[in-house]
C-alpha cells in the first residue's frame, strides 16, 4: 500500500502532522510512502517560505526506514492561468508579481498526477526523489498568451519584494498561513507568494528534468493547451477565489 501526503498549513505543526502520518502509516503496515514535496527542498540555496517544512519531512521520511519516493513538484501552472488572472481582474487588469521575466518549468497538475500514479504503480526507483517539472516559460509569456486569446489586455507589472508585500497587504492577503483569510481572494499567504515569485525571477524554478517523460511516457502538457480550459476566469470576470464555487 502507498500513501500520498499533502497538507496546506505552513509551520512546525505541519511538520509534526506529517511525522504523525508517517508514524501511523508504518504502524499500520504501509510498505511505501510517496510524499508530495516542493521543488528545491533538497537544495540549501533555495529560500522559499514553504521549504523548511518539506525539507524536514523529507529527512524524517528518509530516516524512517520505510520505502519511499519523493515528488518535488515545481509551481503549478494552473495557478497562473487561474489565480493570477483572477487577481488581475480585481485590480483593473493589473497582473502584479515580483517574477519579472524569469522563467520556470511550471508543472501541470494532470502531469503531476500521472507521475504520482506511476510511482504508486512502482515505476520509479525505490527510495528516490524526483523533480517534477513541465515546459519552460515565463510568467510574462503566460500573461501575453492570455492577452492574445482573451483580448483583455492585462498589464504585466513587476515589483520588488517590499512593494509586493505592501500590495498583498492592500488586498487582505495575510503574511502567514495563520493569518485572517476572511477577506483574502486566495488561500495562500504573502510570504509564500513573494518568495515563490522571487524564486522565478532569480531563475531557481527554471531547471528542466525528464521526470514526466521517464515515468509517464509522454511529454509535459504545453501551457497553450490549457488556455481555453481556464478561459472562464476572464469570460466570467471571476474576481475572488471564493467565486470559483459559483462557476459550473
């Protein structure tokens, strides 16, 4: 039996929850755990806000004695086709970020799911971690592609970290995952968003791997293929994360 672990809270309690699940799985006779980690968790030069949780969990899993695989997913492409557009809708079509023209190998969730399935079926090397990456593209290019297909003319704006924090404060996105989300348009915290976007700018998320092809036998999904799927965000002028529940 294989167990995939996923949790949203950021901080020491998250690590403890992961450790509890690993311990419980071993006690229950689970033979293999596949852990969904984050890109860079095994690289000390990476400083994204969520990485300490993943690094600690990976270390605990490796030292637990159970057979394992680790999936280090890059940033999900869908977040930029969905939530970045949604946030631009909130702000007079201003697409705000710290990413600049940096590129990333954003991973499509279906590709991540196919890799997870392959690992569940034993197609990976035992006790091995995999960087799960997609097609190399910049956030600016994603914005331009959406403009071309939608005609919305989103304005791509790059800020520095301090400016971006102030911007996220102004739209009620809390600094940490323990903050007040009652007015936040997204379910993430500012520390997470700023460090991820800056990681794109600094080239940390641009590493290309053959994981998807190696484990699934197919190339990663091209970002262009998903534009129409998420076109409802601009067609319906979705403005908040919570509005998504109203869209069928």
